[in-house]
C-alpha cells in the first residue's frame, strides 16, 4: 500500500464517521483532529509538534510500556511507539480506531495496540510505566462517565509504582469558571508534581494555551 492508498482509506473512515457516529466529532471541519507529518496528514493538533513541545522523551525508553487514554486517530500513540517498548491506545470511536490500525499497519509499528472501548469499560490486565491523559479526563460529547476522582483512581490502579502520568488540561479547564485548580488539588494528593507548565494549543482556537503536568505516582501507606 502506498501513501495515496492510505489517504484514501483514512478519508473513507472519516466519511463513515460523518454518516454513522452519533456523538460529537472533534475537528470535523478540518477532517483530522490529530495531524501527522510522517504520513502527510494535516490536522488541528500536529503530532510531531506536540511531542516536541511536551518534551516528554526523557520519561520514555525502550523498556517502558505506555497507555494512551482517548487515543483519537492514534497518530500520537504511533509516533510515541518509536521511543517505548509498547503502547496501548484506548478510543471509544470505532472509526478513529480504524484510522489508527490502518496507519499502524502502513508504518509497520508492531508495538502499538488499539482497543475500541471507553476508559471506564476497559479491562486492561497489566500495569503501565507511563499513562497519557492528554485533554481526555472529560469530554463534551458526554461519553465520559467517570467523575474526576474515579478517573484518577483508575489511572492510579493501572500505573506501576513510581509510574508517570502525563496530563494535559481540557480546553474547558481554561475557560471561566475554571475547574482546573480543583482537579490539580486532587492530583497533588496522589502524585508528586515533576513538571507544571503552560503549552500552546491550536484547537480549539479560542483556547490557545493549556496546562501541562508530569506527575509521579505516590506510594500509599
């Protein structure tokens, strides 16, 4: 399969999504929420640029396993696979999972696995060294059922001791009245803050910045 054939397949999944996915479709006006320069896909949030801006490579290695909650098109997970032993992406939208799997197959990234499920309903059998929660602790499509405490508790269960949570705030967290401080206070109860910074964000256009945290799981005695 050449790159043109891949693009045709991915566009077909977008068409099927528009016809059949009843929930909110992120970045529908542009097609892809995530962009990926490696396969010449333009999207609102370009993968390689995000990865570089996050500066998270120091927390990754070929010995580590990673979980990406709400992996969307899977492009960020697939890019991350270059730096880790294995990565699992969870995504509730089946059309985005199809995009993920077709891209994974095209790039021959055999250390990436995608599951079509919600985080709440996921039945993962192992623990992870790193978990990505990139603007995904709640969603405007109402498909996220956990409250924030429940969400963080499941993450803690799935993290190895001294495991790393890489957390990006929701767009809505940066709009008044902001709920981020409330979330941050919960996070600080269970994690040590290694990094706390502001990053630029391209989507949505009315939220140009987000909070970005790197957190280490605390031992509970």
